[in-house]
C-alpha cells in the first residue's frame, strides 16, 4: 500500500498525458489510481478506466491536494445510465460504490455535467 496514487502519483509536474489505460485493484491511502500534489498542471487523461481500487479518500480512484490545476482533478459526476460508455473522453471509475465520470482535461472532450 502506498500513501499516494496506487497507480500514478504526480507531484510538481507539467503536461502529463495518460491515454488508453486501465487501472485495476490499486491500493493507496489517497487516490487508488491517481494522486496529485504540489501544483501539478496540464494533466490530460483520455480513454482510461479505473476499477476495484481501495483508498481512504473519496472519490476512491482519484485524489488531489487541491493545488493541481487541470480539470481532471475536479470532483466527478455520476455516470449516465450507470455505465462508463457514456463518459465524455471515456474517463471513468467503476467500483462497488458507484460509477463516476471524470473530466478528461482535454479540450477535445466536454466535461461531464452534474446530474
């Protein structure tokens, strides 16, 4: 078990792109799949599915200390029709608690709206 980001931990980074990836059964205190701290900027995540993660934080799969500037780090919304297929940019966390869509951070995809 890591403290931050069981899959990826970004700290003081710029211009990170994660595409076509799956994060499964990661375990961390904060952010089972992704964690961000110390003013990381311009994170884009496209076509990424996260599932089965374990963390003390919520949302379970993605955590930020609040200093990271990309919209990817903002709070997710519930998946339309409870399926990842309907998330813009295909950025989704699907676990036993809920299905959540995240904003990709890419200008090519609209951010999910609150339902």
